[in-house]
C-alpha cells in the first residue's frame, strides 16, 4: 500500500505485483510495480517501480483486499510481452480457472 500511495492519486499495484496480489502463482509483490496516469509526478524517488500510462481509465484500477490494484485482465496484458508465451498461457489458464478473467474482460481490455 505504501508504494501505491507514494505514486500518487489514481495509482494502483500493477504488472507482476498485481498478479501476485490477485493470488496467481509465480509472481512476486516485491519489488512493488505501480502504475499511475501519465503526467507530472513530483519526485523520482519512489517506494516501488512506478510506471506511467497514457491510458489508465478508472475502471482499470479496483480495490481488492484494501489495495488499489489493476484488474487481472490489465495486469495480464501488462506482462504479456515480458514473459515466455508458454508461461503466459499457463497464467491465463489459472486466471480463467480462478474466475479472475473472462473472455469479455480480456476483449474489453484489448480494445482500450
């Protein structure tokens, strides 16, 4: 939570940290990856790894277990290019089995 608050308003846990927060195996909370809307943002020293996004609708950050976090669908797309395709397939299957994502949630995410 400290890393999210440190990143500023409308920020949320993201990338691999978000997947770990959602309970998907093989991802770590630390270092905390946080996403916030693109724009001026104060200090460059943060408690986590801060990513800025030009497209960060309010609907992409939800509160789960008291922490603002990106939706599972967004988090999966955030890491998709950085992990092996086979691993992505396994994580996607796990997210589907846990009912964290649906076809619709993934399709909507791809359209934004």
